[in-house]
C-alpha cells in the first residue's frame, strides 16, 4: 500500500490542483465506458476535485463522486454546481451492492490498497459493469518532458501504468488497454504551479522544494525547445485500463 500521508496531501493545494491539472480526452472517457449509453450510473472513485466527474457529466452520465480528502471534496463542490462528493475511499465505498454501471478512477488508482479496492469495486458494480482506471501520463518521448520528470521527481511513466496495474483480480475479465494523445497549454508559471500540486512537492522539505523550482527555472532558460516561449504545449498520453465485472 502507498504512503497514506502522500495520498492525503492534495487537499492543501485543492484549488490549484483543480485549475492546473490536465483534463481527460473525451475519446478516452467514451472508451473507458465501453460504449455505455447515457445516462449510465458511474462512480468516480477517488474523485479529487471533480475533474473526471465533470468530464463524465458532460457526456450525459449520472456521476457519483467518492473522495476521502475533505479539502478535495470542498473544491469539488465549489467547482461542480449541484454535485457533492461522498466521503469514502476505494476500500470502503459508501454505496450498496450493484449500484453502478461503471466505476472509473482518474489519476488515483495507484493510491489504492488494490486487493481491498478490487473487492469493493466488484461489490458496487452490477454484473457486467465496467471498471476503468484512467491516467494522464506525460509523454516522455519528448526530450524536455523527460527532463521535467527528472527535475521534479514525477512518477508514473507509461510502463508503470501498463505493466504494474494490468490485473484487477479474479472478479474481473482480463484488462484491455487504450491509449489517447492530448496536450495542455501552460505558461512557465502555470507549469510550476501544476508541479506544486504533485505529492512529491507537497510532502517535500523547503530545501527540496527550492531545488525543484530552481531546476525548472533553469530548464526554461536553457532548453532549446523552451527558451523564450510564453507558453508550452505539455504532451500527455492518456491510458485507460478497462475490464468488466464477471
């Protein structure tokens, strides 16, 4: 199980998290739902500030967000009119059996106690329902993006996602993997603000935070793809791992 302190570190940066973290491509969400017609009953597990919830609602689905961090729940409510997240976790979902057509997870599955979470997701899903964790992963095939990862100690590369998390246990069918490309446009200051919402930075010492910021400043000042740029296109590879409840 991952560090619970890091997992619950995001609430202090909830507003910046909601503003600067990337959204999810519509094509990725449609694929994650495996063609489910709207309105499907979808649980957004580990919903954070509601980025995934809003993307799913825009497709016409009925979304129930579940989130353990009170700061993130408050930001979700502020940014998502008419929606309030349930207080709960992947290991203790506050919903009855067979309550959902799909359970999606945006950028949070790696924090779960997976054996316990798989059992809970299987309980909440109807038979044949879809379970699909989703990740926006930086495209480190781009040189400056790989350097950004090194400077800021960013986690979850493409191989981490597709190799480490490719089995949801006996309650689910074999995992299918979908990949979708997209970009987000940020100024240098916005990119720094986005990095300040990462768990590494939030739990780092002041000296380590200063080192990350200094490295980022140097990257923008010296890398030929970034020097003099008012904005940059940060490329992402969105991965969806999809399976059905048996």
